[in-house]
């Protein structure tokens, strides 16, 4: 019921809706057209056949990072420097005594609510072995919540000495 009421109650409420190609579907485009006076998208397959003047197609630029493609939906003259990747990160207390060089891995998806999105643990173990060879001085840090504790059982620390599992641990 909410899926029906929301677009009706918010019909053309927004000046613009931006829909990138990762979130694109015909139903999302229809919903965006209900909600916004104008829709900007960089997904060509469906928009080229749409007749609505409210749907604006922004041509993707070849060999351009997807983050910048999204910025082009808002500002077609944007440049990579407009993304400002300087996060001004201030180091937090390192309560896990992490080494200087580490690689963070989230080994499952959606807190195990969508197990079909998860990669088999055997594939992760292959990746760990590969990373141990390619970057032997780095520690692999695994993140996850309590729904992913079963992964700890599969990781034998003697076979993977540079893997530190923080799965289920609170920061």
C-alpha cells in the first residue's frame, strides 16, 4: 500500500530526480517521473525510447569513473577535482592494534540477509592466499557483524597468519 501511496502523495513534489545506471530499471524510471518534475539519468537503453520531455539523458563520458558520471547528472562541466576525495580523516584510537599496512575486507553482504549475494568462503580463502603472496607485509582485516561469525570458523589462522578477523567485534 505504501508503494502506491508514496508516489501519489508526492506527485511531482521534487524539482529533479537523479537516477544513475546502477539503480536503473523501468519501474524506477516510472517512479522517478512521478516524483520529480525533471528526471536526469545516464542509462540509455530505456530513456532513448521514452517520449516524456521531463526525462533528460546525460551522455556518459567514456573512460570516466562512475562517481564522476554521477556528478555529470548534476553538473555536465564537472571535473575529477570536483569530487574532492580529501576526506580530512582524523585517525581514531586503534583499539585493535592494527599494523601500519592492512587491507580491509567485508566478506559478506547485507548482514547475511541476502546470502545469495555472498561469495563462497572457499573463494575468499583463495583471495587471501593470493594477497599473502602479492602483499606479504600487509594484514588482511575482516569486518562483519554477529550474523557473519560462521566465517571465523572457516578461517584457520595457521593457514592464514596475516588474516585478522574482527567479525562480530565492536569498535
